[in-house]
C-alpha cells in the first residue's frame, strides 16, 4: 500500500494565473472493500496520528448530523 501524491493545477483569469496544490490519496485493497462499503458516499471525520517513527494510524468515523431540526412546529 502506498500514499500517492498528485499535483493539481487550476488555471484562472483566462489562463493568466495558476493555482497549484497537492492531493494525497491512499488506495483501499480489494480485501477490505466489503468492510468499507457502508461508509462510501458519507461524510467522515478523520483523525491521523503517528505511533513511533514507522507507523501512521488513520481513523475514520461517520460525521454526526448536528444541524437543527427543520420541521415546522
């Protein structure tokens, strides 16, 4: 498994200026697709931390809906 880096360029003002940024992505192996499927297309909160010098722990959990009740009284 690898963390992939991709540089994106967005041109604006008729191509006069360029906005650049990096995009990092992690591929999910096929053996975990069934486990991850319920979370696809949902908003997730992410927490990333390092353990020691050689481990990265990424924790994803569903974001709670904190919007106010929109029903009329």
